[in-house]
C-alpha cells in the first residue's frame, strides 16, 4: 500500500474516535490556564495508546514519539483553551451536534477540533512507529488566547533539537474540504494600545481653569488618523483599531483623566514597530498642546508578531498535499488578521501553519471565530489529520 492510500485508510479507521474526541473536548471547554479536565482527557488518550508524555508547567502537555531511528525532529502543535462566550444552542441554521457543559464557556475558535486532530495524528504516528524515522513532539499548548502557556511550551522544547514545526487552524472563511499552506505571513502581529491622559478636573463652566483630557483625547484620535494615513507605508497594512475612549464624569464636571484603548494588527514587523513609535509621538505632542500628560499601561506595545510560514517548507507542504488531495483542494487564501502565539515557534524553528476550511453554509457553519454562533464542520477534521500525517512523513523523507 502506498503512503497516500495508507494515510487515508488509517484515518478512516479511527474517524469515529476522532469525532468522539472532538465532541468530548467541546463539552469540556475550559478557559485559558484552567484546562484541568482537558489536560486529563488528553493525558488519558495518550496513555491509552502508549504514547509517552510529560505535563508542562500549567496545564499543557508534550507528547513524545521517538522511533529510535535517525531522522529529523518535528513538533506538531494544537491549542487547548476555550472562550468566555455564551454558546447558542443553534449555529446559523440548525441545532448544534454538541454543546459545552458550561453554557458560558465554549470552543468558539475551533481549538476542540485542533486537539482532536492532533490526538488522532498522534495515535496514527504511534501505530506507524515501526516504519518511521526520527522523533515527533506533540505540543498541546494551554492558554493560547491570552498567551499564558507559550513560554512553558517553548522552554520544554528548548533542548529537544527541533528541526521544524507544524500547526493547523480551522478557518471559517475557507470552504470545507480545502486547505491552505501558503508561504509568508499567515496571521497578523498584535500591538495593544492602552494609555491614560492625565489632565486637571474642574467645573464645566470654567474650562480655562482646568486641563480637559476629553479634548486631548479627541486631538490624539484625530492626529493618529492623519499620521497613519500619511506616515505608514501605503504598501503595508497596519489597522488602526481604536475601540474605547473613557472619561467618566457628570455633565458639568471636567474629569481628571481619559483612557484610550485599542489594538493594531500588522504583517510587517518594521511597520508595526513604527506604528507604536508614531502613536507615542502623537500622544506626547498632542498632550503638550493642552498641558496634559500621558501614562502608558504596562502592556502597551507589541504582544505578538506575525505568523510567517517558511517558503521552502510551505513548498514541501503544497507539493505533498496536492499529491494527497488534488490541486482543487490546496488553495491560496489571504492572510488572516487574527493573531497567534504560533509565531513564537516560528521565531525559533522553520515551519508551516496551515488553514483548514470548515465553512458549510448549507449546514449553518460559517459564523466568525469568537462568535456565539461559531461552529465547525466535522468533515474537516479528517482532512486535518491526513494533512498532518502526510506533511510529517514528507518532512522525514
């Protein structure tokens, strides 16, 4: 049996288990850093299939398959956490196939599918171990949504001799039965904007005796808009996502302070860093005009860098997956403006972050990620498993 057929056959054999695992994990949905039941479930599956693992500080898990034969070392990753979003019992069209045990917390981004796919991939790799070479590390990362587990996972991989990494994200904008492994930027970098304008409060009838932070906030927002339009490279996208301005007071009271929050997304690191410096310049010059001052929050600045696929490994993936699925299934798609801790792996090791389509509008599946109507088409899971296996085996050739 050739490798293409063997991968399909083995995935079909455990497809029922794959679906069951996804539904079990969906029911167990837990918030970032609190994935205790999820950890125990993953550990139980790995243990039952004789896959070695170690628990990472927090709730993460690192599975280990060492063939004992010379070869490369590949890390495969899935994220574990759910979101504090009430789950609607229906998706865009129909009753859900499974709902979370906690009505206020559910997997509104597909992480239940990510874990199930990696578990199924791990099971099959273990079954195929006698005919494989090299080493495979199976990274179940806690707290991706808030970044609380990535440091521990990176530390755990530090001495493992990783040659490359592979990750998958289910994507609502891609039709089911399609996959994208394009080279270059796949997800955006994230900068958090959070600063307070300190003025001087007073009576609304005498603004000349106060320093009104509301007017300073308005100047900053207007000046930021002009600055982005005229100083950010027109060939590079940096989104100006200001989402909150807060200056609570009574109608006749000038407040002491005003706070502005938001985020920027970017695919070019240089332009993202420039956007932060421009923001500081605008804040300080605008504040100086009205004799106000600026205090930046401790987490003001860049939190995540863009997720950028390695060109040579993307080419390897495209070739292998085109052979596996056909050219119609391997598609190109625009970068996604969401941000991901997977960039931390790619900062250290070459790799590929794949998008697997889950959209099926006939079945009501197509709502945005982080949305109460988000759902996934379970057909996509087997494609993710087959893609992971084919990439892993092609990388070891």
